């Protein structure tokens, strides 16, 4: 009887474990996007070029992240988005993104 109950419960436990691993992976990628966007916005506010800002972002962001730098008057807006596979080989893709805005420092022009 215990064997039958274990056989029924084990797949459910594996699904719960897979869901927890996927959630941790998605949250981790989201936080890395936030960190990348913040780093990029700081660099752009200091007047670094778009190439330098992109390099800063890719150090912190998930692999394959796409970076957008938009100068907007006195502000600089950096958006980072990435498509991740939280369950590895399972064909499930999730897009995470983050945006950061910073005021330009005096004399800082994004080039």
C-alpha cells in the first residue's frame, strides 16, 4: 500500500520541484536584467558611448540579452530584455525585461 501511494505522489513531487526550479531561474534572470539596466543607465548618464553601455549591460545581464539605449532629453533610458528557457531542454521560453532611467550628469553626452 505504501508503494502505491509513493508511486502516485512521486510524479507530483517532481512537478513541484520542476516548478520551483523554473521560478528560481526566471526570478534570477529578472534580477540580472534589473542589474544590467541599472549599470547601463549609470554608464549612459556619465556620457559613455552606446557600445560601452552595451558592454556594461552584458556583464550583468543574462546571456543573449538585448539592450536598448534611448536618450530622452535630460534622462537616459536603458531597457534590457532576454528570452530564457527556465527548464533547460523543455521548449518553454520566458521573456524577462527591465528598464532603468537616469538623469544625465553635467557634461555627460551619450555618443
